[in-house]
């Protein structure tokens, strides 16, 4: 994840929960990483 964020994206989008794979993503960690480098993050919680 850190390698991808080093490329200076404008926005990082992550899904909180993937129903088909029964996966809960580490949203808080992604948010902290994106705020640390000054980028914007968007979480899909639907």
C-alpha cells in the first residue's frame, strides 16, 4: 500500500467491506496513511 501511495494520487478510494469475499479492509490505517502524505481518502461504506 505504501508503494502505491508514494505515487501522489489525488484521491484514494477504498471499500470498507467486500461482501462477496467477506473481507473487512483496514480503513483506519489507509485513512491515516493518506492524511499523513496530505491526500484525500474516500470510504465506500454501502
